[in-house]
C-alpha cells in the first residue's frame, strides 16, 4: 500500500533539451520506458467510480488500460485503449488531457493527476513497436454504404466505428495524403507523421476504403454520392478550412503566410527539406507569429526550426487568456520564442520590392470582459512601435470553407457559415447527411472532432435502424 | 497514379499531356484547373484544363517549361505516371450568348483560352481570337483556335509569324473599329493581362482574366493564391480563377508570383546539373 500512495508527483517524460530541439524536427518528448510506465500506472488508485472516463470524449476505459500497464501487459493495454479510441498514439500526444480526463483524476485534488495521456501514448507506441497490429472481428456485412468526407480525426473515428458495425465505408480526402489536420497542421516534432500513417494503416486494415485527391463538391456532389454511387449516408467532416486574415494594410506582401499555408508547406509538403522536396518556404530571420492558440505555438516553433534567429509571438491579450495548451506555451517559451503580450499588429511595411520588412504594432490593455468572458483588449494611444521582420504568420483562426457547402443549397448553414447539425447525432437538415467536427463547431480540437465522429457513427447506425429523420429540434 | 496517355511538344518550351483521369473529365468545364504533383517529393502546381474528353476519360493540360517542376514534367514520357492529379478546381467560366466576344491568349495562355473560346462559340457567340507569343516557335494550336473562331489574329513580338505586334495592338484596333463587342477574355502572362485590361478599360468593355497565382492546396485552405480584386482580398483558387480584370491589382499579382524566384532558380540549376550528371 505504501508503495502505491507514496508518489505524489507524476513520472516525468524525458525530452530533448530546448536548445537542441529548437533546431530539429524530431519529436520533443522521448516517451516512457516500460519501467517508467509501470511506475506511473502504479499511481492510479483504480477508483470504484472512475471520474476520468467521464472526461474522455470517446469514453476510453482508462482505469482498465492503466491496470493492464501496471501488470506489465502493455499490448493488452493498447488493445483496451483501442476498443474506444482508434487513434491512441495521436491522442496520447495532442489531446488536452489537462482539461479532460486528467482534470477529473482524484489524485489531482492533492497532487498531480495520473499522466493518462503519457500512458496512452506509451501503450500505443509499444504495441506498434512490439506487437502485431491486431484488428477486431468485423461483423457480417450489412450491405449499407457510408461516405465520409474528410480523413481528419473526426472522419477517421467515424470510419472505424462504422466499419466495426459492418457497413461499407469510404473515406474521401481532398489532399494527396490522409489525416487532415494531423498531417498538414500539427508539426512533426509534436506528432510524427509516421505515427499518423500507422494509425491510418490500421483503419485501412479494418476494411475502410480510402480515396485521396477527391475534392467533394467538385469531383462528386453529395447528391451524386447518394443517388448515383449508392451511398446510404454521408458524414461531412471537412474541418474549418479557410484561413482568416486580419484585414490590415500590407497583409498580402510577400513573406506573410496564413498559419495554414506555413504549416502545410512545412508539414504536408516537407518544405524544410527543400530542395530535396520541391516545395519552397521562406525561412525568415526575424519572424512574427500573430495569435495565442496552439496553431500559433506550432507556427512559431516551426519557424524557429527552419532557422529563424528571432521568433516573436504577438498576442493581443495576456498569457492567462491564451487559448493554447499550457504545455505548448511552456515548450515555446523554453525554446526561446519571445512573447509580445498585450500587443496587436496595425500594419505591415513594404521593403519597396513587395516583401514585408517590418510590422507596426500597438500596445494593448485589458478592460471589461467581452462575449467570450475574457477581458477585452483595447489599444493604448501613442504606444505604437515597429519590429523588423521578414516573415509574418497570422494564426488567428479559420472560417468555413465554401467549396462543398456552395454545392449544397438544401443544407441549412448557421449564421457563422458552419453546418447546422444535432450535437448528439450529427444529423443535419438534409436526410441521410450527418456532419461533425470543425465544420459544425468552428475551430476546436482533435479529440472533440473525434468525439463528433463517434456520435455521428452512432447517429448513422440509429438512422439505419429506424430510418427516422427529425430535424425539427435543430436551431442555430 | 494517373497515366500520361499522350505527350506532344507544342513548341520548344510548351508541352501537352493528355492524362487518364475519367472522374475529373466527367466534371471538367471550361475555366477549371487541376493541381498536379509528380511524385512524393513533388510540389503541388496548378495547371489549367485545356481540354477534356468525357467519353475517353481524359483531360489535357499544357505547360511551359520554366521551373524545376515543369522541366521535370517535360522529361516524362507517354506511358509514365503522375502521382497526384486533383480537380476540377476553381469556378468554371460563365458562358452565355453575349454576342461578339474577343478571346486573347498569350504564350502558354493559348491553351486555357481554347476551351473557353470553344464554349463561347457553341453558345452562339461570334468569336474573334487573338493569339500571340514572343516568337513563331512559341505559337501553337493555331488550327484549334481557327476551328472555334470566326476570325483569328496571330501576333509575334519579333514578327517571325503573323503580325509583328503585341496582342493589345490588334485588340485596340478591333475595339476602336468594331461595333457591339460585349466581352473580352484574356489569359496569359500577368503583364499581358494587365495591358489588355488597360486597353479595354478605355472602351469600357467588360474583361475577364484568369489568374495564375502560386497555390498549394487549391481548395481554399491556405491562402497562398490570394489576390486583390475590387479592393478585397480574394483567393484565386476558390473565388476564381476568373475575375473581372478591371478590378484586379495586377502589380500585387506579379509581386506575389516572384515570391520564390531565388528558390526556383536554385532548384532548377540543381536539377539541370543532376540531370546532366545522370546522362
């Protein structure tokens, strides 16, 4: 008993030193060793009424898999996690556990909660390295066909659930590689692409068909998929998509990238390996990233790894209001990203040849809380100043991409331009069409998209059973 | 993988591919483009769909060898495969019976203007076409254009073929002398489209241009292709590629097209060097 209660602090994960890692694209943490994993798992009290599970949007049986780790049954532990989560290696790395499962862990009341994310990552990696990939038994085919639009976390989860229900599932991906934001958005050093490939491979092994280079709305419409290609239901999980710019002067100068573009060039197209890879990217000496979310942190850290001498992170509120995960903020600061808080860009300056040479900023102060509940930043008159930069990356969010929605005039869209869908089932205003993830909620997280994918899979199964379609309760 | 069924060298620098892509061919319309990627290491480049054959399941694209990727493309042979072809992208051309229209194609821009001229002709328009290039060797598809035009004017900068002039010279004459010209379509280098628009603006003739900005995904996700038209930032890939030429900031377009000039030069030099070593 003494053994199990003595360790208040969690087992930390070893990671690359900040100075070293800031110049390479290798993953930052090394992951647990088996001993470390057992040590950390042993901290779990195995509560009778485990609160952690309630914090997981995909309902992973957390206590059971941790128990298996404690017993050294790592591969069985991985299978246990995989019963509910098809992307454990991804989630172990990028889920905000601190506001989900770990926030409810009873140990967190007096000390540090069990490092559930670290353990999930460990078992998934262990299985990949040591075990053979085990696939669950797939029930008899139902003969029903489902088309899933978008192979990001929401689409992958929905696909896996539906194939396990016995349906024929096809994933349509607009880009040349599957994974959505997991491959174009999240950088290699936070989520190695080999891990995404491995998890996608698993989903293909389950029997899901994957069609890349398929821009739905252009190549096929949803109506064509359902009427001519014989799909009985569709799940739209295309993500939020279109980058937002601030609309300030000079924003179209060369050297100014949306975070989406900067990250896509670096991650999906591997521009950091130019000219071995053909996609170029401007490697700034002095880079300014605008925004305070995870995407801003990723962009800043990529810019640093491309060789920037100085990377500023410009955010109009203070650190307390930053939407990024604390761990990401911490990593960015450790690596030497310079935070310019309570600061807002006003305009970009041209070097005379169409390139950005500086950004003019203004200092801000916080006043009363706004609609989001965060204190509203207001400019301080006369506090303008200039920063010399050669690359700027606005990372201030996205809005919905019109390519697919334009072709669906019979689908109800919210005032903000997203698809109106039932939160519990994913049902939209159009019979047989479900939607979930960022295209419904606006920019959110990987795990929330996965949760939406799971709910939609459930909604689709219910629809197949009852053929019932009631969208009377849908409201914007 | 997408097979190159047919390859033609249209001129010293311009190459045509007919690509096996039945699903894209089914949906392609005049004005659409594709994104193409040669192999795993390749970049994604936008190319206009110059023709399509729904029955045969093929699309045709025409490109000029100017950078590393287009040189490498030019080395591919009939029967070779492209890793990725994505499309049809962008909004297609707006086609109706306007009356009399002028189609202007400059250099490699002759290729994308062809399906538009054809569609306009089929819609009942009187089509006057002007195609131009620096020199005779760079003129192609004269017969194609002849077949879909009521009148065809050819110009070369050096006078080696057709009229010794830039395309805006006969364009200006037509606009001055002919009555009832309702629309001008111009596709070619940004500088040509800019001067076409300056010319037509004098006569207040609506002018549609197709913008060839740098792209990555081609589906609205990245904003690399952003341009300014009508005082607003727009994305050439999803809001275009066609825009009202009188609203376009061509100087911005040209500046943005130069963004990777150094990188492109280095990549091309390195590629040519390695290709020579191989040989």
